[in-house]
C-alpha cells in the first residue's frame, strides 16, 4: 500500500512538471509567433511609420498634412500652412461693380472696377491639442486645429480708383480631426474624419457686409502617394432674418464640396474641386488647378514648397462679395504648399 501511495505521488509530481514545461514552451511559442500572426492578411493592423521628421517623407500626403500618426507629428502650437498661400494675376469675364443681396439695404453703389486684378491668399493653422481620444496609440493621433484664411482681390491695374482692395474675406475656423485606417477596394484607404466650426465674413459695414457661420463635417481618402480625395458637407448656423446679410448663400455657394488632387509626377500635380447646393441646379462652382514645382529644398527629401500655378474657376462664390454672382476667372501665379 505504501509503495502504491509513493508511486502515485511520484506520478503526480512527474505529470505536474511535464505540464508546467509544456505551458512554458507554449507561451514562448505564442510570443515568438505573435508578429507573424499580426502580419497575417486577415488582420488589417497598420505598421507604424519610422520616425524621420515631422514632415516625414515616408508618410502619405494626408497623413503628413493632418499629422495622423505619431511618426508625422510636428507637435502643438507650431505654424503650418493650411490652404494654398498664393499671389496671382487674374482675368475674369465680369466684375461685381455694384454688389447686391436679397437682404434689405444690401446693395452697393457703382464702382468702375476692372476685370483684371491681383488675388492674394494667406492661410495658416496651428495644432492646439492632440491625443484627445487616441491616447498612446502608436498608429493614430487625433488633433484639434485653429486655422485662419484670408483672400483679397486687389485692383492693382486700376490707377483711376487708386488701386483699391475690392474685396477681402476673413475665415477663422476650429477643426477636429480623427484618424481612420480603413482599407477600401483597389488599394484606397479612408484616412480621417472630422468636424469643425467655420466663420466667414468680409469685415464690411452695410451695404457691403457679407457673412455666415457653418458646422462642417469632413473626410479624406487616398491611394498611396498618388491620389487623394477629400469631401466636406456643411450646415449653416441659422441667423435672425434682420441680421442675415445673405439669406440665399447656401443656394448659391453650396452645401457640399469634393476635392481631388492627383500627383502626376514629382514635379506636377492637378487639383479639381466642385461645390454644389445639393438642391438647385444653378449653384456651386468648379475649380481646376495645375501646380508645377519650382526650385528644390535641401532637406525634407528635396521637397520644395514653391509652385507655379495656373487655375480656372467658374461658378458662384469666388469671393464672399460675389457669392450670388456667377463668373469665370483665370489666374496665374506662385503658390506655397505643404510648408
């Protein structure tokens, strides 16, 4: 009986030791196989981009622009470009010599403006916060931005009027961007979604005052470094009829925007933007632009920010003063992009 009891105890001890060894080996095997499993085609886990700089050339254009990953992060409160910063000479088929609006007392007096003028675009932004919802995620970085854009039409070729600024629009906005990594057919990827609040006004008093406020939802997708598509849909914040400078602005300028950028080669890119009201046919605009890289940069993978650009615009809303005037504009100039 004693021998049987000793044999049983010995057998249990051997089994326990064997089981412990198997468990330890299994854990080590699982740990060694984990990267292989995570790289399986059935798991769509993005690999973090190697950190090179905040303008990481290994990052895609949308990732670099909105700093969607820690590897493309430039930190908070630094100054970035937003919309193109440009100086252009333009010619148009007409000019708004007496701006008007359906609102009472919003018709200006005649001014002999010329159809040839100069357009100046300034646009900057800064990241005021990041990692609000994504935390320490190594692949994603959400962000909150403040941006300011300004566009001016300068009657440089009109000495009879002492070369005035015909129109200047001011556009501050607050934008939240949340990174998304969603694979789509044919190699496309949905990269981000966002929401923001936007104010646009021309800073004028009556009868030339024009302004509106919007809540804007946006999203962006891209095909590698070659093509990116961004979309925006907005809802105007209602105003009292007595203070509304432009009650029909959404029916003219539009309620949605779709933009496509095609990087044809390292030197050339094409951009196409369309706006529409989604309700009336006589609304919105189309904009087609060509950008050609000028010069070179010593750092950042020889990525110059200066472009020669040519642009054709047709529709409503080329400026806030022209929100309800349809016209066609051709421009040539210099632009700073992604600086």
